[in-house]
DNA sequence: TTGCACAATGGCAACGTTAACATTTGGTCG
DNA sequence: CGACCAAATGTTAACGTTGCCATTGTGCAA
């Protein structure tokens, strides 16, 4: 039955329309040097045969794919969905497509991401770095393959873009100090997280810049449970009037932990989180937090590649600041 | 300076290694009919020139792209990250890549997703349907383009796969009835959600199958706030001992709403959610919920396309059941 | 009438790869 | 020693598209 459906080429269309292949091509590209009635005839033939331009032939001829590759070591991760939204939106804007690749190979290296991409039809690539790759310092992007890293670390050969985690902490700490708190306690995250460590640095250095010696931090593990424990531990510390948690889940856990020890938020203790991820999940708490625009980060990365269009655009480093969103979990002591 | 870097082709490698292009090709594919020392010579030449096989030339020759396209109307959505994880994992397994496309065109139709894909280098496509597309009944997939829809509705021409939302409600309702509850109240979601409506049907029909007339449902909007309001409303209903909420955020909101009215969970009222999305975000509550394996759904979709490898595989419909995860929010009344 | 400009279209080649077939080489066996 | 075989390598053509140049046709000024 179902005849083997060989793909329809310009040749087939040309034959049916009684024109040359070249005229078909010109019609596809809507060249002004084809007579309208000829165009219409060709278009009719295309419709009849169900012609669709062949991507491979076209790319081979043109030498470009109009596609950006995205390499991820872990697909599941905070903000990845928003970043992808950004990738897709920017790609769309430039008429590009996005090719997604999971690099689950054991070596967590840029090299492995790069070689994975090299066989795919992409003009440039974006790598989402969550941790520190072993070869960050020595990595060289493939020749002719514009490479953008999503990370806060600056790379000498690749453009980079990310949220500004240092500035995020600066904002939070200065916001709390500005509300009359004498110091800010910190619930951190596991040490292998790049962005988490940068938040920690920001907290520490901002306090020092204000002449305050940072108190002992409490190390968490991103979960609300660890925040809960941290909240209980900090409830007994009389100097603790303000807590900055490295993400919203820990901040929320912390609030509940404080409450379990009879401390009220924000009356007794102020709490600030990061990520604005609680959103519609928690009913009774408008957490003061920092919102990042991950979509914008994603768009920037793809814009950098797709927007270049052949020109050699040079290495650039971009950090987008987050926005502090005021909720109901901070008390003004002034 | 930077000389125009024309891409290195088999021809260049062949010349340097002093062999024919075919031998280079055979070496790339590790054919046994090339002498090991010849292979080594060719490999050395490839390394020296930095040869990378050209995707376009290869696909043109082979007629296949080894790529699956994924069309999404909304990238941000519950479970999409896990589904993508599944897409990527299955693609990887088959040596395929994933091309992601956001269909943000105004018409919410399969046709628009399909035509968007037709110009891209893909062998098949997956469409993630959140709502009901206008042309669901009349849509015909592109010839030669295997199309899989992620939806619970069965389509005559396309394979479909999704979580079994009806069965999910059945499990929850029978679980609660089995614990001695006389009926199960329901917090629904907005009516435009396909999966939500199917959950609603499952709840209603399972109750009826057990000879119980479903009580008036409370319509929510996915947010914890709406769950909170629902909890408060249901707290005054003496017949209400078990509540099934259409997602975890509403379930959690509901619990807090009940508590605000002096009802305790699970002592007074049992609450069950869906999605297992609270995870590490909430510290004090192990919610009984239903966990779906979205990764598996994603893998199935890509397997269906990439696994076929040329053979015409026929239309198939797949629903994966969720797993009820017991937490601490259900009381046994028996 | 010729020459010329311009519009419309056609022919050819090349992009990089590889399947199919062709050729060469070295060795084995009757 | 010639016929034959297998292993190793080479040659050709084709996949679909499009840039470049050539060709044809048409109208208009010289």
C-alpha cells in the first residue's frame, strides 16, 4: 500500500510546474525576478506535491544551520525551564532553532560538552554550568563554533552570562542593614554549587564592607528540612534578628523552624530568601526574596550567537542583577 | 590574521593522509576493511586538521537527521523539565539529538506546530499539548514525519502518550474509601486544563462506581491560596473527612486553610494531592500524593520515533499510571 | 533595421558525505 | 604456473539546494 514516500525535491516541483529548478528556488525565496504568474504556477505545484525545502541540502549549500546547541549537564535544575524559555524565545526571534543535548558523560568537562556538540547541526553552542568543570581554565572552544557559557566565572575565550549572585547578596544584606538590623545570619548551601558559593561570598564581603564581622553561617542543603533545622538553631541566638537563606525553600523551612521555637516572623526575626520559587505553592507567606530573570539570561546567550550572523563578535561577560521583591517577612527596626 | 577557516572536509584529510576520500569515510565509521596502520594515518591527519564530519553532508546523503523535534506551546509547565530529561535521555540512547521549538504563534493548533517543524532537520516530532488545540480532530501529520502527541486524548493518526490522570483519581479515591472514608471531596482546577478535567472525571466516576454521589466540588486555580480558601470553606462541612486536591500546592494550601479553622490534618480531615511537587520546599508536611514519571513519558515519545528506525511503526496510545506515595496526611478510619 | 538594455528564466557546478561498484594487490590452491 | 579468492583501497555518482553565469525574449532608442 503506502508507497515509499521519497522526499519531494525542487526537481519534482520544477518538472510539474514546467520550469527550471532555479526558478523554483527563486520562488521559494520570493525573488522579485520571477513573474507573478510563474510564481503562482510554481506555488501550485509545491502545494500539490507537498514540497518542503530540505534542510540538509540547504545547510550544505549555505554552510550554516541556523541552530544553536544547548548542552546541559543536568537538565533538572532551578531556573532551567525559564532559561530554556529564553533560549527558545531568542532563537525564534532570529529564525533559529535550539538543539538540546544532555551531557551525562562522566567527565564533567567543557571538552565533553563541546565534542558532543561538534557532530550536531549547530552554528554555536551554549553550555549550562552548574558546577566547576575540571577543564575550565584550559578549555578552548571549537574553531568556528561560537561558545557561550552560562556561569558567573569569566572565561578568557568564551563569552559568559549569568545572574549576579554576588550582587544579590549585596542587595539583601544592605536591605536588611538598612532596616536597622545589626547583622545578618546566613543559611548557605552545599559547597559544590558555584552560584551558592558566590552568594556566600557576597554576604560575607558586604557585611565586612560595612564593618561587620560575619557571624558563623549555618550550612544547609537546599531543602526546607535543613532550613527548618537552621531556624531552630538560630532561634536561640539573641543576636539573630535577620536571616538570609540561600534559597526560598530553606527560607520557608527556617520560618517554620523559628515558629516551632516560639519566634515569630517578622516580629522577632526577619527572613529573606532567594529565587522567588515559592510563588503559588505556599499559602500563608509572602516571602521577601530576590527574583532572577533567567529567561533574560537565556535570551542573552542565544542572542550572542544568533545575533552575530557571521561577524566575529568577541568575548563578552554579562551578569544580570536580580530584583529584591518585598514580602511580609522583614520587620523594620528603625 | 585569522584566516577564513573553511571547514575541513574528507577531501582535505584524504589528501594529507595520502588515501582516498572513501578510506577516510571508512575510517570515520571504523570499518573493519581498513588496515589498522592506514586507519592510524588517517586519524592522525584528522587530528592535525581538526576534522569534524559535516552534519549537512551526512544527512543529505543518508536522508535522515537523527534528530527529534519537540514542539511546545508553553515551555514553562509542571513536569516539562522532567519530560525534557526523558526526551534527552532517550535521544541520547539512540544517538539522536533533540530540537526544541516554542510555538508561540497565536493559533493553538497542531498544524502550526507541524509547519514550524517542517523546515527543521528532524525525522519526527513530539508535540506537548496542554490545552485542546482547535484542529485536534482534523489534523494530519506531515507525510514521512512520525508525530507523537503528549496528551491523554487518543488521536487517529498520531501516537499519543501521557500520564493516566483518570487512573490517578481512581487510585486516590479508592485509597481513601479503603481507609474508611464515606466520600471524597475534590478541589478542582481551571476548566481549560485537559489533565485537570480528566482528574475531575476520574474522581466523579470512581465515586459513582462505588455508589456514592459526588459532593459539590470546589473550583481552584492551581494556587495554594485557592487551596487555602477551599480548606476554610470545607472546614465547616461535617461530612468532609477526606479532600483530594488537583495538585500539591492546593493540597498544601488546603491543609493550612483547615488548620486556620481549627481542623487538624490528618486527625480530623485527610488530604491528598497530586504531582509530588512539594518535595523539599515544605518542611513540616509529608503530603500523601501521586507521583508521575514524566521522564518516562518523555522517553516513550522519543523512543517511539527514534526506535522505529525506518520501519513504519503504526499508531499507538500509551498511558502511564502514577504511583500513590503515602505521607502523613491521611488518617485510617477503619 | 540594428543595437542595446533589461527582465525572465535556464544550465551548471559545488557544498560534504557515502553507497555501490571497480580496481589493485598479495596469497593460496589445484 | 595460471586461476581464483579475499583483503584493501579507489572511483563514481548522487543526495537537494542555490550562486554564478549564460541564454532567451521583449521593448525601445538610435
